[in-house]
C-alpha cells in the first residue's frame, strides 16, 4: 500500500515537472478556432485587413498566452484604430530543419540589423524593392547611437529601440517589447516617431503597433502578425494602407523563414 502511494506521488511529481518544463507543446487544433483550421491547413496562411470599421478586432488570434496579448495591444485610452490587419501562417518544422525552435525564433526576432536590405513586393511598382534601407538597434528613445543586436539568453521582458529607414515612410523609431515562454516568443513594435509619405504625416507618434508571435505547435510553428494604427480615414487611404502594411507583413514572414 505504501509502495503504491509512493509510486503515485513520484509519478505525479514527474508529470508536473514535465508540464512545467514545457515539453508538452500546443497543437494547431487546440489554439486555432476550429472554423479556421481546415482553411489554414489548405492555404498555409490566413489574412484580413479592415479599414475604418468601428469596433473591428482580430479573429485569427491563436488562443495562447502570448498571442492573446495582441488583443490588448491598443491602449483603451487612445482613439480607436482606423486600420487593422492580421495574418496567420502555418509552418512545418521539417521544412525549416533542426533549428525550428522557440530559442532560435527568439534570436531571429532580436536580430534587428539583419532586417536591413529586406525585400518586399511593391504593388505600386509591380516589382520587388528593398523595404528597409537601414535597420539597426539604438541605445534608447532619445539616444540614436547604433549598438549591436542582443540575441543572448531569453527575450522575456527585454525592451529595445531601433531605427528603420523605410522605403515608403522614411526613418521611423520604434520601441520593441519582448516576451518569451517555453512555447512562444513575441515582439511588439510601437512607433515612437511619426511616419511620413513624402511631406505628408500619415501616422503620428505612438499610433502604430505591430505584433509578431511565434508559437510551437508540435510539428508546426504558428506565425501570427497583427497591426493596429490610426491613419487618415478618407477612403483614398485604404489602398495605401493595404499595399503598405499587407506587403510588409508578408515581407517579415518571408524574412523570418529565410533566417533558419
């Protein structure tokens, strides 16, 4: 009797230890709404853009600890966003090789300088163009001194700043907030300077937020990206926002894949 009780306690301890060390990954069926699972498996990605629709919000957000934080990415104290977009990608780990881990995904997401020269497809010019002419980490919001990427250890709780010289919007500074667990890593980009289209200011400081979340789902990696921004609400800007931000999310995804 005592032996059986001891065996039960040891088994329970080992089970808890395994759970706490994150050996059990999510599965796609657990974290993606069932009405989207088949479509995601067939298409390998889902995308959605909405312009000037009151109370619009995300619907593809995986039901995970870090992905759910994107639902609160927009402060309640701010005016509602004019434009939102989201994309969800399903990646087979075997297509990426042995490096398809959250640890490596974390390093990639902090390799800010490697985003310099990233390509995107310009719908306006009907060809690939360089998205970021320059991209590098800086010391702080008011110190533009260029510093090396920080890819050591866990990303959890790290806050960084960077400059991106965008081909369409010029130089923009961002605050980057990172989170990481055994199963996920996320980064949120918050604009800390305005974005301009030529001489016209299209997005003000703190009015653009971009989130990227990578989730380990057994044989797959889920890549979820979301954007919310305040921009001019005139209908003429809808095409500009779709072309600019949809193309950028796709470029980030392709760049991420190539880093493995």
